[in-house]
C-alpha cells in the first residue's frame, strides 16, 4: 500500500471560488473540465476505484462493496471529520485532474469551492450546476433534477443566512473544547456517532447545506431521492465536492485567525491512518499528521489564503479547560417539530437566576443551550434555525442565532448495526454566551423567561423576484416528518 508524500512548492494547485470563475459564463474552462471528467468517471465500472460510483461509495453506499474495497468509511461527529474529508477530497481531485489532462483540459486543474456564505448570487447554486446541457448540447452531469436536488435550489433560490452562517464556528478558539469545539470531540474513528461530538463547523454549515439542498420528503433510500441529504448518496452529487472543498478552506481560514486556534496535538489524532485510492487506482494511506498544511504537504492552496503559517502547538495532550456545566433551567414538556416554527420559554428557578444572570455578563462563564433526547425516524429535510430571545421583526434576527438542527446522518445513527453511542436519543449543544451577553446589554436578558425559538430555514427567492419567482413547488407543503425533543436546557459552565 503506497503512502502519499509531500508536494514541491512549484507544483501548487489553486482551488478557486466557483462564483468568481462563473462571473461571465456558466462553463468557464474549470467548470467545463470538471463536468467532462465527471462524465468520464461515471462511465467507468463500479469496481474501478477511479470511477464516480466507487469514489462516492467510499463515503457511503447501499450496495455491497467489491472484495477488499473500503466503502462506507466517512468520518462524522468527531475530530476525524476534517482530516478524513480533506484526504477524501484530495484524492478525488487527483483522479479528476488525471481525467481532465487526458481529455486535453487545463493541466493546472483544481477543484473549485462554493463559498455560499457570501451574498447573492454566491448563496445560490452555481449556474453550471443547474444548467441541463453542456455547450456542445450533451447532458450536463453536474445538473441533477428533482428530487435529487430541491427544485427551488435548481431554480436559483437563495440559501437562508442561518444555513450558511459561519460566524459561530469561526468564533470557536479550540478544535475540540469546550463542547462542541470547532472540529469535533475526541472520539475514536467512527462512521457516525452522536451529534454531541460534532464540531461547530460540521453542524453549520456542513450539515445544514447537505439538508437544505434536498429539502422535505427527499430521503427515500437507494439514491432515488435527494442525494446530498443521504450519506449513502451524497458524494454522487458533483456539488458535494465543492461543498467539502469549502469546508476544508474554512479549516485553513480558522487556523489562520491565530490565537489559540491550533490543530490537536494528540498523537491519537495525528497518527490515525485512513485508506483511499489515487488516480492510478492504487490503494494509499494518509495520517492526520500528513495533512496539517494543505500547501506544504498536499500541494494546494485556496485563492483567498495563499499560504498558512501554523501557530505554535500547545503541549502534548494539554488538559482541557473548564469544569462540568451546571444545569440552571429546563423545559418540563417535550417539543415536537413538524415543519413549522415552535418556541419554548424556559424559567430558571429563584436559586439559579443569579447564576444565569451573571453568566451573561463579561467573564469566563459560558451559557449553553442543549437540545436533549432528539429523536427522528428519518431526516425531515428541514433545517431548523435556533434563536435565543429573537425579536419579532426579521431585520437583526441573525444576531440571536445560536445554531441549527439539521439531522444529516440520523438514519445511520438509528441503525443498531452502526458503531455509535447515544441511541435512540441524541443531543445538540449550542454555546449561547455571545447572544446572552448581547441580550444583557440590550436589557432583554431575564433568567425567569428565556425563549428558545425553532424556525424552518426556507429557500428564499432571488432579490427583486419575490412576487414572480417560481420555487418549483407545485403543491402546498405537507407537515414534515417529526423531530421529537425531550428537553431544552440552559446550563452555565
């Protein structure tokens, strides 16, 4: 089994913003080269490690793998999420580049990324991914018809700002702690585990994009419904790779912010090894320590961060900060989400009100909101934005946004044959310290009445088309499959 080596600086490839590439035309040379390479890979046998089917199945698949093939290997809900997906995208990019070069395309091909957190039109699906034909009139493999993608997305709808919000994740200053950290909790390699171990970046925008691109009622199994919402089908959607290139870019950008933002020093994280296939179909391995710097070790950079100076690492296995959180208030009745908004008001008892009031003031204490005992039979295809004491108007609501519930992978988490902890109920932990502090400054932080609101994040019409836009929805939405929440709690840590 081969092991990848470092790339010389002279061979750096640059991953570019897809919307910058498509400023003038949908099929710029990079987008067109990607489309043609995808078509070539789709024509290869499923047993060929360089085929589109085989590469997609490394992430997840319904079919049984060929002998010896490593399928259903994606790492989620833990600190291996970012390094594993970096490796995965890196080798897929090498396979695509080989196909591009063989067809006479750009020798410097690198996968673009989709920076959906920028304003319109960047928060809509790139045009080359919703145009049904290529310039030569043949079918465009980058375009997927409903239900593989939500029709409203294919019609140019905007993703909600809550779905694309990166500020919560980028504000984290530790990779693993305090929960949920930027990159995920310290757990062993696992396909899926518990939402409580998900890093902030995985929760939003990773999970939210996966769900928002498919929508309600799109998970029907065997890749007959929405691709991105189903871990067994997600990597078959060509936009998957641009989404994950963006997640990878955000990891670089988070580190570049400096301060205490560093990768884990733990040997168990750095030495964990994962297997993939290169452009020759050869099985290869990489460890976490081999993918710490995309430029010097893997030979690529992003167009917004040309180089990355790594911050000093803390001592090996440095102790985690803080003590256990203290419960100060909780709901008494379960909450049921059915596709519409819902709200609960939590009242801290007299003996903990001062603790909660103090935690919202500047200081070391943190205010946590936990969504406990989450249960759902299937992914409802709805992203629920979670707000704390949100005002009635829509203008500044993002200031009170503490996170999202987007149950990407819930079916695998419900599977008793999958290795994970916590079933049948799961948990989300949101750090609401900044929002609580803002509410205190505004005079709207009352420990006796804290309102947590859940609102579905709708696809929005393009600017100026509010009255004429066709979302592609031909009938009124029915109630979404339910999400049961056992308890909503407020804690101070």
